[in-house]
């Protein structure tokens, strides 16, 4: 294995703050020759600068896009420049161990495998907790419907509990945390399916490999791990929430199910009947909660956060309480609506933000956003409290997930209220006097980072204050009981239910 046979392509999985550890791990633990391509898709500026300096120092190829990409989009982008016999796709939250790469290649050479995965651990390597040692798939009929069952062998098993030595073997799938593929496979199958945005990419690809006559192996002599959050950085939030958003989940589920003629994909441990709310969607919805509780303060972002980052962060905070469709509006000081877009999914919203922010800045326009309800059972309700002073903010702070300073010393607070049933929703509406109508909702928020045009605070039009994200708590939900028994009652009466 003296010649370079492998190109490692590192792509974003769900965040960016682990990127430095992943890259350092690859160079520290890999002793056989390799080429490396790093795909940077929307990487925050401080992390991107570090990766770029490492690319200059170590001589690897860096591909950058300003916009976020799904993992399959990033893999396809990186794969275009691979010229070696094998490619290894590695997520940017993975860590590798000594001998990992030569073990993967040796397995492919010995067996002719099209795809080889390692033994996957979960969390820090020292924990020695198995994520999976092989994937099992089974198509079955249930109540007249075709269902795909998925099992991860030895899932969540401590290594110390495994009594029989793990051996190289054929399995139904490997996972994209780390996966080696023969490059000639893509000449037969084409590129990865970019309609799979949030999950099932590994199952889809390995099913295609099997249908084409190829084999998928797991080589336990190669050991890698992936490290989910927490900890994490506030800069991770927009991509993390997009990656596991309801919009991406639903599009992914619909496409995968139609492609493989199933009604749902389920884990072997599921016992309930097939239903519209698919197992994988529920998993992704729960996975978003990993960020819950992370606090953000203005002094943490004010010096290093661009206007675009502030806007994305605010949108991601709404997504953290399950709001991921938005109306967007550009409006003049006189109230004239110049641009209006309705029911935007977060990826389309993020993609158009730079253009809208530039237009708002250049032409002194207000850029307003309104989060929309999704209509799911138990979905949190939003309460907006506008134009509060500092004393009022202090009273409602413990309930709010988002506080904006809309002009000097005047604030807008957003509270997400858990509404598990109609009784709690009705009780909330009794607390909040004004419920927004769908025709003329006042529940518009100026995007963080934009000008509050019309609030010149005694200065000229050139001195419009910027809306600032004062503080936030990701995913924070209040309860009706807390609101009823707290001190915020008088302020809730002037609020609006979004």
C-alpha cells in the first residue's frame, strides 16, 4: 500500500465546531499515503479561516460554497475531483484510530467489496460504546403495506460487553460517518441521490449497491467514532436546525418511500402499526433537541457575528421550537410592501437571505419575518410581546426563548409555550388577550442584524438602529402553568398568539 490509493473527502454532517478535531485526527492517526479534499459548505468564518490555513500548510484541496449543502450534495461536490482507486467519505464530526485506513483498503482488496465500513463507535473513543457493527435491512408486509425494517447490530453496546471477537463480514449497509467506496462504483450507479436531504442516504446507496451485484462489508479492525453535540457553538445552530428540519425530513421521507416502494422505514424495536409520522422523522425531530438549553448572549455574538449570521441565528431559534416555515417581507418606512414571499422552507429562506439583506441595507427597508404554524399535534404556540422596556424584559426573561433589542432599550420577546392538548391552548389564549388573525397578523419580527427603518431615535435616516439579538435559549419551552403562576401576566395581556 505504498502508492496513494485513497482520497478522503470530509463533508459537513450537522455542525462545524468539531471540524478542527476531525482534521487533526486524520493527520495524526493515518500513516498510509492519502489525498484529502475538504468540502466547506457554509462554514462559519473563524472555522473556515483555520481550515484554509491548514489546507495551505498540509497541501489538501479545499472546496468552499457560501451556502449550506446537504451531506449528499457535499459528497457529490467533493467526489468530482477524486482520481484514486478508492474514496473515503468522512463526516466532519468523526474521529479515527490508528490503522483505520489500511484496514478498510485491505478489506476491499481482499474481498472485492464495493463498500467497506469500519466498526462505528459513538461519542469519545475512550467511552468504547458501539454505535453499530453492521446494518441489517428487511422488507416486509405489514397490514397490507410494504415496510422496510432497519437494525443496527450491537447498537449502544459497550465494547467490554462483546464476548465474541468481531470479524470482517458482509452486511446490508454501512454508514456515512465513515465509508470507503470503489470509485468505479459511481460509473455504474451515478452520483449520490441529492433528493435525500436529511437521512436514509446510507441505506439508499447500499441498497443500490446490492441491487447492482456489489457487496457491503464491515471491517472491525478499522475503528472510528462520531461525536454528536453537545458541546457545540452558537454558530452551529443554523445548519444543525436545517439539517434536521421538518422540511428536509418530509421531503426525504417522501422521496425515499416512493423510490423504494415502502410506506415507512422503521427500527426493529418499533412495535406500533405503520403510521404517517414515520420513525425516521420522529428520530430527526428528537435529535434537534440536542441543542436545547444552549444560551446565547449579545456579548458573545456582537463583536464577531455578521448581520447575515445574526439573521440566520434568529431563524434557527424559531426552528428550535418547531417553526420552520416563514413569510418574508421587505417594507418601506411608509408601510409599502415591496417584496413578499410566503411559506418559505428554511433552505430557500437561507439561500435568499444575502440578497434580501443587501436590498434592505442599500434601500433603507425593513426586512420582516413571520413564523408559521405547521399544524402538527402538540406543536408549541408562540406568544410575541412587543416594545418592552428593560424592566418588563426582566419579568418575562425566564419564559422567553428569544429576546430582540429592536431599538435602544426597547425589546421584543418571543415565548414558545408547550401546548400538548386543546385545554392548554385554550388556557394560553385566556392569558393572552389578542390572538392574531391569519389575514392581518401583527406577529412580524424585524430580522436580527437589519435596520429598524423608521426608528431613527432623533437622528437622521442614516442612523437607523440595528435590530440585535439580545439573548436566547435554544429550544426553550414555557408551560401554561408557569405563565399562570409567574409575574408576566400583565405583559401577556398585551401580547399576541402567533
